C-alpha cells in the first residue's frame, strides 16, 4: 500500500491511541509517528516531513501550545486537537492555533481516520487553489463570478497586460498574440 502522508500523534499514551495508530496506518495507509511530549514532537518535525499533527490536550495545555507554535513554524501542517469529553476552551485560547478540527475522547479510531483524510484533502485543495490563482493571476474573490448568460465577468486569464516577463522574444510573442486577438474580434 502506498503511503498517503505522515501523521504525528502527540499523546501521553493509552490503548485508544494505539488503536488509532493502527487504523491510520493499516486502513488509511498513513505513516504514523507517535511521541509523548512537545519536545519529542519538535525533534520528529525536524527529522521527518509531517503532514498532520494530532495533539492531545493535556492538563498543562502542552498540546494546544504545540499547535500554536506549529502555526508559525510549520503553517502547512494540518492541526487537530484531542480533548477530554468535558474540557472547555475559550475561543481566545484556541484561536491562535488555527486548529482544523477538534476530536473528543473517548476516541473513535475510524472517526479520527476520516478527520485526518478530510484535513489532508482540504490542505491539498487549498494548495491547488493557490497554484491556480497564481498561474492565472486571479484574485481569490473573483473565482466563480459569472453573469446570468454564463459569460465570465472577469476574463483576467486572457489579458496580456497581466503577464510579467523580461525576455524580448516573449514580448514580441505577446504583441503578436495581442494583434491576432484584435483581428479575430473584428
């Protein structure tokens, strides 16, 4: 089975976590690394490419602190926080971590698998969107804006003024295409 990505679990350890690790690796095909502390997590992050971190919120708040730090040091990593069933955190406390999803204990391994899968899919879709936006030089808020007859209001991907180039040959090619486009319109 091809590995789909690497998941780092930061947890103190319990049978729930070993079942989750097993499901993520065997059923979903993820490479799973398990560490017991933020220090071990930092070491793992420097040694391996990590796609998603699932951190347990312990009594000292170490898991949440790690996720806040990851938002700055590794912004592309998807962050998931596991909480005890009755734990309540304020919006002010969790906002700096930009957490993708919360999961409550007792853990359901299949649910964790779906959360991980959706989180990584969401990250990939965001990456593709950024690439396409850069490629077509379209601002994110102009995508999908259309008139009722189906014609796009923003045809920025067809405008030569948006191209950035240094080469004189490319400049000549764009001039030729611009002239051809004008001739086709008349």
